[in-house]
C-alpha cells in the first residue's frame, strides 16, 4: 500500500457523479484545561518539527515517517514458520529454543521489546486463543517508557506484511479480542495487516501507520465496532492507514452463544474515546456501515485532517459526540455509490458535558470537501466554532431534503467562504429548526456566509479524478485567497 494509493483511491461512482453535474469507554474525569485550536501553516520550513507539523505533513522539518530511518534501533525478528523459538537477535531460524535466531512466538517477541528495539515480523497469519476484556488483545505490547528511543513493530518486508487476527482464522465466528492492543508509550506499529482491530489504549506519543485493517471488532451488546481505535491516549497518531470492509451491520454479530443482545451493531472505521491531542491524518476509509471516523466521547484537542472517507448511503464521514476543541480540515468525504437516506459529511453533535456552563467548546471545520451526501456540515446549537472554506457538491435527498449547513446563529460561531449546493437548504438546528431554502435567505436571517456561493449541484466544477475544484472562482474564493475544499491546503 503506497501513499499515492491512499490519497488518490476513488470509489467507482465518483466520475459518474461529477459527470452528472455535481460541480466502551473509560470513566470521564475532570475536563483538562484546553484552549481552542488555531489554524497555522502546516509546514513553516524552519527546520524544527513543531506546532501541527509531523513527518506526514512536513518531512522537511520533521523527517521521514519510514521506520527504517529511525536511528540507533536494534533489530529483532519473528517468523511463525520457524520450528524453534529463538532469541530474536539473528535473522535466521534458530537451531534450538532460546538460541540465536528468530522468535516463532509473536507474543514472546513483543514481551521482549525494550526501548530502541525494532521487531521485524515475517509474513504469515498470526493468531492465538486467549480470553480477556475489551481493553486487552490477542497480542499485546505492554507499558514501556521509551522516551529516548521508540519501540517499533513492523513488517519484515513492507510489500508482504503479516496478518494479525482478532478471529480464529479457522472459525471466523470466534472473535474474542482485538488483534493487537498497545499500551506502551513511544511505540510505532507499522506496515501490518489487521483482520479485526488494532488499538492504542492508555498510551502516550504512540503511532499506528501504514496498516491495512478490515472486519473490525466489537463486544457483544456494545455495538461499537471499529478497525482502528485510540482510547485514553495522549498525543497518539494514526496515519496512512487503509481501513475497509468493516463489519457490524446487524445485531449481535459480536456475540458468542449463549450471549444475546438487542443493541444495534454500529461498525466504524476509526474510533476514539477519552484522549487528548489525537491526530488522524492521511487515512483512507471505505465501506463502513456507521461512520468513517467516530469520536464517541470525552476527547479533547483531536485533529482529523487530509483523510479520504468513502461512506455508505447511511454512514457519516466525521461524527463527534461529547467533545471539545476539535478541528477537521483537508478531508474528502464522498458517497461513491447510489444516493440513500442519511449519508452525512461532518456531524458535530454535542459538547462535552464536563465543560462548565457557558464555557467554549470550539469545533472548527475548514477546507473540507463533501460530495454525494445528504447532509453537509451539521452543528449542535450548544457548540461554538468556525465553518469556513468548505466545498459541498451533489448533495442528495434521503430520508429528508438535503442540507448544506445546520448552525445556530449567535454566540462564538462563524460561517463563511463556503461553496454550497443550491439544491440543499440551510438550518438553524439539525432537526425542527428554521429552514432557509436559499443562500440569500440564510444570509439575511443569520448574517453568516456573506462571501459564500451556491449553485445547483454545487458552486464548483470538480476534477473527477481528485474532486478538487477546477473553475477559477472556486480556486480563489477562500478566506486566504486560495481554493475552497480539501485541496485549498497542501
């Protein structure tokens, strides 16, 4: 899986759509002292990796994301095909147990890791029958303090990655735990196939990158299916991952006899709980029933940027609930298939109840592209934030008429420099609010979107291969003089 594949992958219906005229969480604690996010240059070229810069967005200042470029790491090896479980320090099968040579037991290899170790995992299917709770895993990487050097788990050959399983490969109805659970700080999990779920739980400064994840994993009665999950983490990252074909469309799919549940399964691609400063960037998510990214509750200062989310007709691209100080930008969210009820681009649907009454919650969404969905950007009335430089095109009717924007007037909110679809309306509340059929009516009633534009099907002509705006006005109409939509940021 290459970066080029991740950032250009298209659904089969995109070209036709454009041609047709579309221009289990932890207990909440006290709310941390947080300030609103600020829009800064992604890469300031000052030779210092700071602010919003990462190796993904600013290689010049931050260096490469490639794990082989991390200096001073000690190599270890694991290969399930080797007959003996060696010490991991030599890249050949061991002649006897514990002697020089590759591990053949992945969990033993993970347990051996200390600061500065890179574990190279040979191709193959890795699985073991274990029992535990939602926070545990089939394979686990425990708590390590590795401030000076990371722990890395990666494929021996990036072009032929190993597959870690949540489910027994010989009995796919038996899915007891996430395939990989990381609790350690300063851990990088890189270039693995996940058949189930991978998660960072209670970690700090840890990363999941270049993972291919399918199926997802959920607990019976919970319904919170997901492929990649970050919970109770500080400054954790997920980047360049490809998530697709996630389960959780029915009821009780995660239950094993005699367990039963009446709760609906709600499969998501990416899920976050109770974390601080999480960054999700350059991920591709496809074919999920519930949502591409679901911030379920109680995270602060999360950033979701430069992702491509291809959603089903009933799914939501970015969904937030009970959170604060969130920013989404540079994302392409598209329904590549037939129109259907309920597809949503960005839903900001609730402030964190831990905030003091009247305190700022701050949710910013700027430079995003929404194509072929029913709802563009919806904002709960009790939130504050900025909706700016976004692009909506080809909005479709579903269970109700399509809407460009739901945003209550007043307070600290602001909306402008957006490109809208004149076939969709504007509302002061998501449901049961005042509805305005035209941009002019919306401007007069709210004072918002003075410099925004609307046209039937979308105010912008889009490149069918990328969904970038191509007409002259849309390439210069943003608040900074550049393009609206995801491609207004580079």
